[in-house]
C-alpha cells in the first residue's frame, strides 16, 4: 500500500513539474512574440522588452522550482531527511527566490527610469528584500551548521559509550 501511495505522489509531483516547465516555456515564447510585435513601435518597444525580461525571469525561477521538485520528490523520493539535507534544500529554495527577486528589482528600476523616478521605491524595496534574504540565509546556515556539529558530537559520544 505504501509503494502505491509513493508511486502516486511521485507521479503527481512529476506532473506538477512538467506543467510548470510547460507554462514557463509558454511564458517565454509569448514574451519573445510580444517583443517581436513591438519592434517597429519605438514608444512601446522598451516597455515591452522590460516586461518580457521580467516574465522570462519568473519563468526561469519556475523552471528552477520544477527542477527542484523533480530532483527531490520524483528522483530521490526520500521520506525522512537529515538536518544537512534539509539545510541544502532550504538553501536551494531561498537562492532561487533571492535571484528572482533581485533581478525583478533591477528590471523594475529600469522600468521606473523610463517612466517616473518616484516609482523607484518599489524596486529599491525589492533589492533590499533580496539583500535581507541573503543575510538571513547566511544566519540560517551558520546556526544550522553549528547545530549539526553539536548533534554529530553527541552521536559520537553515544556510540563510544
């Protein structure tokens, strides 16, 4: 019964990952199509380019998430994870989010520069959030590695007794 449920959940994760990849490719294709349509229009071309860059960044982040789902839930299919593996997984997810937020902030800075400088507050906040994410990830890794070392010492001492 457990094998059946594992197979079903792996199939659902695989299906979810494939849908994310398909949607990402559609978004990328549509973005390129929109840019090609606006090539002759000098007033909307830059805006279309910036919008397309943002959409492609989001698509790339979705592909990274799909890759993570396939690696962790379909190919590895692990039930219990040790602290080191959990730390690596959380690191991957936070790095994906941080990269997407940072690049999206840069895209919005260029958009605000072409429209109105008073709109720079939102992109500045995005870049600030990405910096906070990097710092928070560093703190998390430092704390989790310290805990892992303490747990390893405890396990070694228990095994020696």
